[in-house]
């Protein structure tokens, strides 16, 4: 085997995206703005394990879901324990809340998290096997005002990064006062249909999953299926109407989608999804809902919760589809130093370090480039100012400060340039 054959370039695994400059700047800007908005609403950060005991997701997400039955990355560790790369965040948050007794303090517990999640799906545009999300969970209070807060917060996140051409779809999946009777009605309808064996089994475990089937023939067969919105109890209907009224008061625009079924089994009552038609088949960019029985199902108290997961990957693609550029996302540094000569390089290295210590993003030209080549580096870095230091400036004890926007230039004493730029 030749050396050329032996050392072929390696690539990321299929369905795992890389974010490299300059797109990585947009990725970070979206993620950080989503997180910033959650902090403004009083949510505190929780850092979750990348993998958990497989039983957490089987119990928490639902064995009838595609996520658990088909899409999880599950393996045995060296202790022969079954562990799974996290496919979503809510179950892990709930496990942590129970384990660390966060539910014994003031309620609701308001937590935010972000990072990668893993699902073995067929890769396509916007559908990755490693997906990046920012999520929130508000746990411990069954209050429609909290539902409205979470939905409005998600809406604000998208608008804060400049996204406009999306829509919010809203529904209610009922609660334990009406779900059992509706389940019977839906199963009665479904069992009369010529369903294949796998779909019939799904209808036995969780019939709502059948309404989420994307196959045209199944959608056609279930077109006349009874809908949860038509069978809400008085308490569930009142809850949903209160949420809608609050969103109306907040100016949050939405449409009612009575056939919406989220991909996870734990959702109850208020359920929502954000959709962007510029992404084609994978149009969902985020969503969430309330989960009234999840904590008890995982061994904790009978406390309710509501949360969402917003897709960073799909938001980046949606911004590209709309032609939106986030202000400042391309800027690598604010100040770029250009030393001309060995002594100037030594002095510039110290000056750049002083600027960073003062909280100013700064870089400098390396490799003994001339002025013209170094200025190209300053432009590529999207710097606001270039500092030019040559023999004449060293002799005068100054540095030339060039505003790259206005192209104006002034000489500033070396000892004063940090304060000047600050």
C-alpha cells in the first residue's frame, strides 16, 4: 500500500456537521442570544451529562417513540451497563432535579441548558445525527401563565436573532381528566383501519403516535380521526384558553394545529412547534410543551413542568434562507496590530496583551508581513481599528491608530492607546 493510499483524508461521521469560520460565528451568535434571552427571564444554567442510563430515556421519552425504538445511540460500557447518548434534554433535567432535590426549594425551578444531542436519523438538510439545541425547563407549577411565558420566550429568541418568516403552531394534548377517554375513542377508530403490524402495535401503546405518521397512506386513513382538541375536559380547555388569551395579550402570533403530535410521549396540555417553510421537508425549528406526569414517572414528586428545545442548526439554516446576517457575527477582533520590524513586533506583542487584559478583543499580524499584506489580515478579521507600529512610531513613542470604517488615522502615545481604545 502506497503512502498516498494509507493516509487518505478523514471526514466527520455521516450526518455530523462541522461549524467552521465564518459560519461558526453565526452559530455562536444564535446560541449565545438564545441563552441570553433565557437569562433575562430568570432561567439558570444546568450542565447535563452527554450520556445517561438507557432506562432514563425508555421511561421518560417513551418506548413507542421513534426516538427510543429506532434513533438512540445505545451501547454497553466497560461495566456492561447500557448507556445512551442523550437524544433530548428534558428527561436528563428531570433526573437531575430529582437526584439533587432541587424540587424541595422555591418553585418553579427555572433551568436552561445547551449543547449537542444525538439521534440516528437519515441525514438530510437540517436533519443531523448530532443536533445542537438550547432548551429551558420550568418545573413545579401547573400555571397557564408559565406556559405563556415559555412559549413567548421561545418566540422572542427567534426574533432576537432576526428571524421573521416562521410561524408558531399551538395545540393542547389534554390531561389525565380527558386523555384516557380520548385514547379509547382514537383506538376504536384506528383498530378499524387496515394498519400494518408495526403501526397497529404503536396504536396499542400510544395511539397519538399514529397521527404523527408521515406516510401519505397513513395520513389519508387517519384524516377523519377524532382530535384531542374536540375532547378536552373543562379544566384542560380552560387551561388552554387562558394560555391563548395571555399570548394574545403579549402580541405573540400563533395558529391552532389540532393534528400536532410532538415526537415525545411525555407531552400534555399546551404543546407547540415553530415552523419555517424555507427549510423544506425539515421545517420544524423548535418546540416543546407541558409534561404533567414525567417527574413521577421518573421516581420523583407529582410535579408538573413545561419546556422547549430550540434547534441552533435549523435556525442557522433558516437565517441563511431569509438572507439574514447577524450584526457583528463576522467580527473576529476589534483591534488588529501591525508591527513593521523586529523591535516593533516585540512592543506590539506586549501592547496586544495589554489590550486583551483590558477586555478588548485584539490580534496582530504574524510572519513578518508587510503593511499591505497585514492590512488584508485586519480586514479579514473585520477589525474596527488597526494599530500600525514602525520605526518612526517607535522613535516618537506613538502608534498609528487607523479607524477601518472611516479610514481616518491619528497618532496616539503608546502609554495611552489602551485607555484611548477602551
